[in-house]
């Protein structure tokens, strides 16, 4: 099993550019989430989904969009990149929510200049 | 709102030393509690969990006991190894949607 696959691993953007961070899982998990990890801040929830066609906002959703057209994929879109979005982004999936434990991808390191 | 507070790092220990990483939480009710570990260059992995008061989670020699009296979930290991060097995150199931709420993480370095 590949688990949770994130692409790209590294990305440099200019301020104002847009891009999509890809996330795919092959475990047939219903729950998927996006987190950002910043030094001294831990992980903060951006958006999450409890199934195909259902998404909701987390703690820090501004500047990001998501969609969930299939169970496998949960892309994160940056609409107009800002330096404050420089971070490491993690996608995670779970069979049935928090209590079952989440499987995390290896992350995307994004730098906005 | 719900929150998790972890001891500040980094923590540096010699191999075979005893490890404690403190974690306390603030939450309504009695949320499930978790420890996740992040090895260098990787995503987070679930290390252990406890779902109710007095439960003890354990895995790979690590243990943590859910203490509702002190709202704590401290991580312990009797004898650390160099391979335990990682960042450890305490988390709870909280918020309005029952998502994971993480502490800031504690970096552990174990020297041979």
C-alpha cells in the first residue's frame, strides 16, 4: 500500500501565484484533512472532509480551497500565494475519524517569496 | 476552546535514560488523547492513544496514562534509544467537529 501520497515534496512560489497541492490515499478512508506545520506552532487544521462531496473549514482556512470529488483525492488549492503561507503542509486520512488514528503523508514544503 | 500544552523542547538525553514529556490539556468533557511521533523528514505517525480516564496507552516501550484529575497525558519511556530521536506531539480529539488538536511538539534528541 502506498498510504497517503503528497505531491510535490517541495515548491517555491512567487507572491500572487496559485497552485494545487495534491493528496491521494489508497486505503478507502472516508476522512481526510489538511494541516500546516509552522515552527513553534504545532499542526493546525486547514480543511477537512468526512466523505466525497463533503468538506468543511478548520482552524486556518483563509486563502485555501478544497474539494473532494472522489474518496481517494483531496487537493488543496492556494488561490493567491502569500509569504504567510510558507509552511510545511501535511495531508492525512482516517478510516473513521480521530479515534481510529490518522495516516499522514510525508508533507509538502512550500516557500512563497 | 480546547487546547494542548506540551513541555518546551528540545530535550536531549543519553541512550538508556528515562524519558518524560509532559502534556496537559483543556477541554470540555473527556476527549480521547493521543501521542504522535514525527521522525526526520517524515509525516506524523500515531504512537499511542487513550480513550477514557485511567486508560494507559502503550507502544514501542512508550506509555501514557489518561489522568482526568490533573488533565494530563504525559509520555514516558524507561530507556530511550538513538532511534527514538524525533518530534513528539500530544493531541486531543476536540473542537466542534472532533478533529485533532495538537500541541506544539517536543523535539527529542538521544545521544549515544
